[in-house]
C-alpha cells in the first residue's frame, strides 16, 4: 500500500471512529444526570435442549442437560429513559445423543460453555411499562468428547465454536401486588446477525480448522420476574423460556494437513469437482427453560 492510500485509510478510520463516538454520545446523553446505578448479581439454572435436523426434519443429533450459571446486571435510570447491561455465563458437562456419518447411533458427553452479553435502551412509561431495543452477543463452546457407537467402536470427538450478534425488540411491564411484592413480564423478539461456527476436528484424519456461515434466524424470549422487597435489598426470581433457531449453513470445502483437498465424497456440486468433500452445519432448534435468582443493591 502506498503512502497516499495509507493516509486515506487513516482518515477513513478517524471518520468512522468519530461517527461511533457521536452516536454513543447521543445514546448516552440522557444519562449524564442519571439516578444512582442499580446493580444486580445472582445465579441462573438453565435446562439446555439443542437438536439438529436434516432437510426432511429427521433428528440428527443433540444435547440436553442443566447448565448452572452466574448473572450480572447494571441499570441506569434517567427518566423516562433507562439503559441496562446484562451478562451471563453458563457451563457444565451434558449429554450428547447423535450418530456417525454412516448413521450408527452414538452417545457420549459434551462440555458446554455459553456466554451472553447484551445492552438495552428503553423508555419507562407510567413507571409500569418499558418498551426497549437492544443489541447482544452470544457464544457457545461445544466440545463433543470421544465416545463409542452402539457397536462399541470408538468415535472421535469434535470441538465447535458458535457465535453471533443479535438485535432485540422487547416490551416489559411490572405490576405491584403488594407493598413488598410485584410481578411482571418481559417478552422480546431477537434476530440473529452474522452467525458463524468454527470447527476443530482435534487432529482427526488431519482435517484442517474450518469455518461456516450459519443461517440467521429469528428467536424469542419470555420471562416473568417476581420482585420481593426485603429489609436490606430486593430478591428477583425470574422463570424464563428461550427460543433459538439456526438455519442451515453454507457448504465449504474440507481440507487436511494444511490445505490438501479431501476427496472421495461423490459430490456432484460443480463448485467442488473431482469428488472433493465439503461440510455444512444442519439447521437446529434450541429450547431453553430456566430460572434466575438476582439480588438488587
């Protein structure tokens, strides 16, 4: 790159940075004189239920199990506006139920670690209703451990990383039942953005690290927070239900040993001639049910 182009790139980067700073300044200007921040911390227990399906909606593989986690929230109020950050981490060893490439059933364990971080910007209307918009990021570490098929033959493990951004549009409301107790709901629609999956074959047959683009699909979450005021702080108990759908990915060529094409898959795709092998991620459905316990300071 010549000196003139370098200067143009630097100028472009500066303009982009100034635009981001300007947008952030507008978004956060209502919070220049915000009330005292409200901090929440607690625990979460989620029953994770993930399943993959082929084009004919036949079950291929999936994972189920309980994922304990921790949850943190920070909320700024500058009426009628509010800003909220929410971060979560879940993890555990859960059950994997699947099959080999030839269709022989396999059962083993899978290590699942899920992180989720989001921000919300909304309006407080009549101290009860809160419409909001937001942006989040989700990551899933999926480590399927070595196992055996039903015939006792060993099956190699697989490490996958799923990650995507998502936009959200939601509506929450809270209704006082007594001086100490209130019950609400929080319902939102999410839309996946730029979802990807990285595949690590963990040395199996020398296959190279591979990445596919996942199909972006809408999702949803509904929660019912119960607020219980105590002498020193407030306890919030929130059961929730979460829907996450992922569309079938694009197909990518499979390589091994640093770039040698893997062949012998009898494909008829003109993009992959000479029987070159390719991989893709099937569509999937995730249905999570959980409960969150948070203390407010």
